[in-house]
């Protein structure tokens, strides 16, 4: 059995609790990212799945947030999954990312559409955990449209079926799926639909079963989840109290 600690966290472009993107100074962005790094040091995860993280965006200080976090957390492995690119005076480049203490065998980014701002997607990585392949999906769904979320979900499921056909024999367990789903698990929406469709791969369990993650000062909604497949046992999940983003991070420990 291998044990893993995973954290998923939408870091809101590093702006903290500032509600307006682009009004946070580069100095304050770096301060907040260092505080996020300190929190990750305290949580001591093996793998971190990040959403809304910038590679180089004018509205987020024009520096690489993943590299900055990697240096301050000393994670040996990292990969970006860029969903949005725009050049010019108002340049931006952001998406999802993974920090890992485990080797990353491979990575692939799937972007749902072609918008240069606000586009969502998912980052797929295969982690080497004690010589076994653990597949992981870091997902960010549309925030305002149920119809868009369901369309995005169908894209994910179609992609996973093909990936399973080609590589499933190398997986230790079916893919762990985590991220910002932008809808709660108990509504007739993408989160509940995903849990239902994942039964094709076995019995998945959604974490946290209870606990609210948004907005962080006074959480009223559960939007951030980790789906663990059959074969993941001795699971412990917690929603982490912090004021470093408008979302709260979710951590799970499990064996597989």
C-alpha cells in the first residue's frame, strides 16, 4: 500500500481576498503567494492541484506564480496546464497546475474552448508513486452556466474513456479527479453527474461529504472536491481554514 496526501486549491490568481483582479500590487501578490507556500509547508502534501494560477499575466504581476511557489515550497516537480493565453499590452497566461514530490511521468492539458479570457479546462498527470502509476485530473469547470459545465463534463468523460482504453492497464487505480467544480455536489449539476458517470470505472467517493469551501471568509457553498476511486482506503479529508483566496483548500490523505 502507498499513502498519499493531496491538496486542491483555487488560489484566485494570487490576489487573496481582493475582489477585483488587477488591483493587487506585485509586492502584495508575492506576499500572498509566500503565505500560500507557508500553508502548504504546514499541510505537507505530496501533491498539490492548483486552479487559477498565472504563468505570466499583467493583471497578476507579470511573473510566474508556479515557479515562485515551487521555489518557496521546494517541490521538485511541477507542471502547468494553460487554459488562457493573450498577448499584447494586457497579456495574460493562466490555468491549472500541479506541484508534486512524486515524479510526473506524463502530463496533458485539455482546454474546453477557445476564449482568451475565462476559458476552463483540465490538466491530466500520471504520477509515479512507489513505482506505480497514479492518474490525476485537475479540473476547473465554468462558473456561471450549468449547460456549459455539463458540456465540459461530457468532454472530460469522452477523453477519459479514450485514455482508459489506451493506458488503463498501466494505472494502479482509476483517475483521482479534483478541482474547482463551481457547483455543489447535491444539486442536479455537473458534480453529481460526474459522480454518477464515474461508476463506469468503479465506486467513487466524493470528498468532502460535508464542509463548505466558498467564499472563504464565510463559506456558504461547497465547490471544491476530490473524487477518490475504488481502491483508495483509510481516507481522511479536511477543509482547511485560511484567508489566502476566495476558496478554501481541501486536503485528503489516503492509501491505495
